[in-house]
C-alpha cells in the first residue's frame, strides 16, 4: 500500500483521490498511518461483510432464544407430570399434522417422532443438545412451537 504524508494529501488531494480509485492509499502524520483512501468497491465489500456479520449475530441470538425456550420446556417435561403429558400430546399431534399435510421434511417428522417416543429425561437431553449436528434445525422445526411461542 502506498503512503503519503498528510501535508501531501492536503496539497494534492485531487491526484491522490484518482490514485485511490484503483488502489488503497495510506495517509501518515508524524510517521503513523492516521487515515486511508480506498477504492469505492472496498467500501461496499466492507459494508457487505458488516451486514453478514450482523446477520450471523442476529441468527445466533435467535438460535439462543430457541435453545432457552426448549430448556424451559425440558424443565416442564421433567418436573410437572400433568404438563408433561399435555406437552407431549400436543407435540405428537403437531408431528402427525406435519406428516398428513406434508408441511415439513420427512427427516424432521421421523426425528421428532423418534424423540417424542423417548422417556422424558432422554427427550429433554436430545432437544437441548447439539443432537449430532441437528440441534438447531430441530429446535427451528419444533412441534413445541406453540409452547415456545407462549413463553
């Protein structure tokens, strides 16, 4: 990267703006880089990277909220027998509805059907874990959606 002094940049701004249109240019003051001129496409690239970073952070927050909601459901499954049966019945009905109406991938239908047949402690463990890489996807496509939304 080329470097120019702040005084040079001030005196020859037009020239340096033209140079910076194709390659970055560092501006130094007292031997330290204090600013830079970059081609316009670099700005849009940086903005895109920032947007992607923000989108990833937003997605991580959503996934964290889903995990917390499923932790709450898991706790209910483990401590409240009456609520356990209610939650399981509702979730099983939802999976049947997905299957009958073709609302969801068969992978999710099969996995949730399998999980919902597990003892409550095993179900709680599965739905709050990585589940061999399926955890986030399973919580995103959860038959406990109504219970999650109520929270």
